[in-house]
C-alpha cells in the first residue's frame, strides 16, 4: 500500500510543479524520491547532468502531500525544509534563480568573516534573507556551504533548533 501512496504523492508533486510537469523521471530519480518518502537515509551519487536537482525540487510537494494524507503526523511538519549542501556559489545561485521563478521560497546561507576584539570568526551572511523566515523554518529550500552548517555558531544553532529538527530534510 505504501508504494501506491508514494506513486499518488509523486504524481501530485510532479503535477504541482509546473516546471517539471513535462519531464519523465528516470528510474534512479524515482528510487531516490521513494527512499526519502519512506524515511530511509539516502546518499545519491549520480553523474553530472543526470538530474539530481529535480529530486530535491520535488521533495517539498511530495512530502507535503504525504503529510496531508497522513492524519497521524503533527501539524508542524506540514512544510518540510530541504537543505542542499554545496561548496559551489555558482551552482547555488543558479538553483536559487530557478526556484525563485516559481512559487517556492529559497535562501542561500553564505558566510563572512568578522574580526573583533575576540579575534576573527565566521558568521552567517543573512544579507538577502528574511531572518524570521529563516528562524521559523519557512523557507522550502536552504542552500548552504558546508561551513555554514559546521563552522558558524549561528548555523550550528539554527540546524540544531527544535523547529529544524522537525522540518529539515537534508540532501547533498
């Protein structure tokens, strides 16, 4: 029955995404989406140009539809957050432009170095980010450098907060 539910939710997600409605998913893309849908850990290593981006682009709609159909899940989890970790600014900015042409909300967590009396340290650069949306896990996608999650105290605190523990879906 879960496979049938997955396929119904996947159909909804693809149709919900006008951008991808004409795309035919490849078998490995479907397997990745199904693994996440079923709550399994996933590491997908796919060739350049295979279509990894469509996987994380479909996740918010897929998981929101799953949550909507399941009455046993708490209401706070209805809007999952997809975190994409990437060391490449150009890749993140391309994805951000693509996402922001649709209805989704996305942000890029960049870093900047601060020097003060305590020395030099790394902080999150929230120049183009609505801080309340960030703190309330209101973005559907967050693109971040690995250092933003591991080195910056603000980033570590953000991703360890209760709201992010409930809402975040991590992908790479």
